[in-house]
C-alpha cells in the first residue's frame, strides 16, 4: 500500500478576480493505514464545476468555508484499495466528494458505489451533479409543460446540454445560447435543440426574439450578467426563470450586477428563483435511474471532456472559465 500521496491545497481566495496558478499548492504528505471503519481510496477521475470557484472564495454558504491549506474540494471516482468498512469491499468503485488527492482515507459516509451500465465516468457527468442539477432545476423549479419554449444559457455546458434535451423529452421547444458556431452546431445536430443562438455573433436580445417570437416560458440561466438581462427582456406571461449559476461572474469576479430588466417579472407576472440541488438529495437515486433510461433509449446524449495528469488539476478547472471544455470537465489521474 502507498505510504505517501500528492494533494492540491488551497493557497489563495480568488475574490473579485480570476483564478490564478498560485491559488493552489501541490504537496506530498504521509498516508496512514486505514483505521476502524475507514477506507483507503485511489482516485481515478476528478470532476470539475464552476461552483468550485465560489467555494474557493468562501461566498457559497451552503458548504463549509475553505481555509488556506485545506485540500481543494471536489468530486471524484475512486477505487477501494483497502477496507475496514463493511459497506465496501476492495475493488469497489465509488464516487463522492473526495478532494484533489491521489490517495485518501475516507470513513465511507456519503460515498456511493458506481453502479451503471454506462461508462463509469457517467456518474460524474450525466448521472452526476450536472445531470441531476439539470433535472431538478428544470422540473422542480422551471415546471415546463408541453408546448412551452425553454431557453437555456450556457447551453453547450455539461448541465445546459442536458436541460435542453430534457425539455424536448417533456414536449417543449428548446433554444440554447452558446459561444461559437461549433458549439451551436453541436446543440442542434447532436443535442437536439430546436435552435441555437451564438452570443459571440452579437445582438443576443434580437436573436432571442427571432427564435422565440411568442416569448420564453422557461429560462434556465447558467451565465447571469448581460445574457440574463437579454433573456428577461423576452419572457412570456407567466414565465419561470430558473437561476442555476453565473459563470459570467466567475469570469469577471466581483459582485454580480443585478439585471436591468427585472421589472419585466411584474409586467409578465413571472417568477424567478434560485436553487441548490442538494435540497433533493433523497431523490438522486431515482433521478439517476431515469436519466440512465433516457441515455439508454437514445433520448439523451452527453459529452465528456477528459484531461490527463494529476499535476494538471488547476489548469483543468480553469478550462471551464475559458470556455474550452466540451461537456462535463474531468481529469483522469
């Protein structure tokens, strides 16, 4: 068994600025033998989400604050290499919050066995936080009905791409906003969106009006900023606005500016709500089963962007904020 492990530590709080290389510190530490009830895990894959920057900044109060010197928080798929826990056997593959570590000791709490007919990496992508976030945000908050027009920002991302496909399964018209012709083409040709809007082409508000002439019934926002403001200008009466994330804030840093068109919520008798997916954690197994069924039936496609090398963990996280990833961002150790 290994006696040491490498791990990435938090070395800076990137508040009001982009993530920098020196916000992380790579160290090697001693690794003890597993104690009573503990597991020794070997990490095979790490998963990355924009929310990790909020954790680094300590502005996300739904998770514990991170101090300088803490192991960088994140999800992973691991192999059990030694076990003193009756719930897990050597050789089991598990996933959960593991942190950026090559090996780690874990008490087994909140770990889930990898049990899927898909690639094991699916538990971090379409069956993981991104997939269940798309499902819960759309159906628990957005409440679409057949015939609705659903508009998704950040539509080519791991969460956004699933939202649009679930909207199509629910009988809705799906329109996605993404950056660049390649991403927009993938949305229509592969993910089944009815239309895609390239925000890099400019005049997003007019593009929305062209593609959503009857107004937007459900907005699923992953971006915030000017994109959200343009979407709010185009809502239909009774619209539901789902606030999932704000990658524009993560890119620019600082406090997000409120949307100028928020008064349209009054004019259109609309609602706008944020959510934290953990509120429906008890339903995750059933939701994962439904998502896997949709994949198996060909109704749901997903992309995974898998980089390699533990030393590249910080660079892999930053790919999210540079728009380089295609689907769920992961790292293979």
